[in-house]
C-alpha cells in the first residue's frame, strides 16, 4: 500500500511451495480497490507492508503471474516479515491463553 496524494495502490501476493515456484500476484488495484485489498488483509489477520517502489513493479504483473526472479530477494524479505509477525501473534495468543 502506498501513502501519497496519488491514488493508493495495493498488491496481494500468495505463496505455496506446492502450487508455484515463486509467489504469485493474487490481487491488485488502485483507489477503492486498493483500500478493499488492505481491508480484507486486515480482516483476515494478514500483515500489510508498505513499499511504494515494490507495489509499482508488482502492479505491472498480471493476476496469477509469478513474480520475476529479480524480485525474489525483496519479496523474501517481506515474507520473512509476515512470518515473524505471525509468530509474534501466535506467541502473544499462547501467553494470553496461559494466563487463563
């Protein structure tokens, strides 16, 4: 998601090592569509990372298209961020359940 006076943009990626060799573009859009992508992510507990440059590049890909190899490292960093956020949330939930 990008922050500026320009219409907001968002791109949603999905990765399953069983389904594809690399992450795939699942949704993309500007303006209201971007807002909805981010809202759906939030509703489902999916972390959102803002990177205007990456969104610009990813938005040029087609839906269901794998990301190109030159983006692997950048996207791997984001997936690592998501993984760490998921782990932190699970740890908090476990500690909270232990307090009961």
